[in-house]
């Protein structure tokens, strides 16, 4: 069996094996910090568990903490990755993936935290956190990241207000807008959604990371930090997907948004989605979220509903109006929310067609799929050590259920589709350009046009 390194000329997966690399520092420093915070959070909620479940709640809290401490120890001492034991519907698939990694790595050494692909072990950590709670029934549903996510929303309230006010302002005369101003609004809201991705809580190891100022005011000054901007191609794809409808209005049928973080980023995505349907650029939006708490701040169904309810209940005319509208879109089926276990598995997306064919088929029904965030970018490109000048299409390795676009701030040392020399120039100007979240890309691919 070919090892990962030699597979068809595809570069190796990023891994903590490379001492000093960003993957190494993440596994050595950031992941244990996240685990410690998870333990603290569970411990701080001890009284709540007691009030809700009595002594059994306290036992569950202790037991979950002991499993998580064991997990942290396995990670820090580079122990072999263990099979899952919780018997969830996706357990077998995780365990098969472990065997697959073992085959790729060869028999000489076991799959382990510092020796195996970073993408795999990082995803595995979140699945093990879930297992630790799941094995302790009365507190199985407890989302250890909930506090951070709700806090991030609350602390961004000024930014949420200005964004919702802007959206309502556009919607006032949206039917009269000609193509150019419509594109300008689209362009802005794409950028707001892009920079919303700065606000994740995984890169900061759970440290508060909300949006304090109006994002609209800084867009112009942030333009030089967008390394690839394919917004015009996304726009053309939306326009060319427009089909005549009975109403006489032209609409693209469906845009799917593969969500990333809750808090401010989710609001930026909801605002973009609202704009797309209210402007007639799309008729339906399908949101894809996570089915378990994931990478600290990622959106689950609960976060999605909570955010919309919270917006509705906000004492601000335009925010609550947006919330009410979003709820209506959901009720009337113009918007819908899905989660699929594949989003919380460790696969590169080029495996989706074979390993989650139902999800692949679902995405094929979209006219455009927007992938939010850094982790989705890592999965789109396989989290591999690509040259920066390799095309996005090459790095996708055949993944293309539909026309797609990644909106991502750079928080991991992978970036493709740059001009020759662009990467070197950035490295000399700002050595942490790939991991600071200061830079971003809007990168497009149309599988039918190549
Ligand atoms: O929320 P995002 O944009 O996917 O960012 C999460 C990223 O943060 C990190 O934890 C930073 O290394 C990555 O593992 C992950 O890609
Ligand atoms: Mn995230």
C-alpha cells in the first residue's frame, strides 16, 4: 500500500510530525488548552448538574472529567489513537477511518497524535469530547462550548445592529435596484461574511474573539488583505443560474451555505442569505451545520435556532425585524437547515462522493455552494502541503458537486491558487500570514467549466 507521502504525486498531509510547524504547535499547545477549558467548563457546571439530576449528575460530571483528562494525557504523550466505543451511528465509520489511516501510515508505527495527519487527529479530539459526555447519560446533551458561542453573539451586539440596519436599508428599495448597485451590495455582504470568519473560538483556544465594531466600516481598508477575490465569478454564476419562473422573476434555484462559526459569523451568513433571497438572486437557501459541538465555535442546530430567536427578541427595531423574517423564511421553506454526520468526520472532501454519496447528491442540487471558514478550506484542499501556486481545482482533487466558493480567513498553513511569487512575498513581509486570520480568500470553482 502506498504511504500518504507517495500517493499519486499528492503532497503529504500536514502533521504535527513536522516539529515546529503550525500543526505541531496546535497539537502541542492549543488542543490541550482547549481540553483544559472543557474540563473547567464541566466542573463549573457541577451545581447545575446536581440541581437537574441530583447525585447522578455529580457522578456523570466526575466521570466525564476523568475521561477528558485521560484524553488530554493520551494527546500530550502521543499515545495511539483509540477506537471509539460509544456506539453512535457514526462510530463504525470513525473506527474504519482509523484503520484506513493505519494502512496509509504503514505497520511500523501506530496512528497517533503527533505522527498522523493533523486534520484527522484534530477532528478526532472533538469526537472524543463528544464521546466523554455521551457515555455519561444525564449530561450527554451538555454543549461544552455553548457559553463561548452565546457570549460571542452577545458581545457582537453593536456589529449585529449595524449589519441588520444596513440590510433593512437595502431591502427598502431592493426591487428597484439595477444590476450595478445590487452587485455592490452583494460584494459588501460577501466581504462581511468573509471577515465574520475571523471570529472563531478555536484559533484563540476559546479566548473571547467577538466583533466589536461595525464590519461595514472597515471593508475598504481590509481589501488589500483579500489575497484571491473571485466575487465576480460567484456573481456571474448566480446570474447565469437564473431561470425564468412563473412569477416572471428570474432566480437561481438554490444556494447552499456550509456554515462555520456561531456568534457574529453566523449573523453575517444569515444576512447574506437574506439578501440573496430578498433580492431574487436565489429562491432557496439550504444551511448545513454540525450535528455535534465542533471546533469550539461551530454552529449546531441549537445554535442556529437560538441565534434566530435571540435576534427576534432583541430590543432593536431592525435586528428583531431580521429575526422575524428569518423565522418566516424557515417556516415557509425558503430556508432550511440540515446537518449530516459527514461534516463532523475527518474526511477530505474529495472523499465525499465515495464516503457520503447521499450528501454529495444533496449538494449537487445546489446552483452554488458557499463553504465558510478555515476548517472547510482545509477539508476542500485535503489539508495537504500544496505549493501556493497549485490551482484550487487541482487541490480539490475532483471534488465538485456544484459550483462552489470558499470564504475563508487564513488560520492554517495551507493556501493554494496564488500567483507565482505571491506566497514568498507575503512570507517575507509577514511570516505569520497563513495563520493569523489577518488575510482571507474568496476562491471559486466551477466544475463544469474546466
Ligand atoms: O472556524 P474555522 O474558520 O474553521 O477555524 C478553525 C480553525 O482553527 C484552527 O483550530 C486553527 O488551527 C484550525 O484547526 C481550524 O482550521
Ligand atoms: Mn469553526
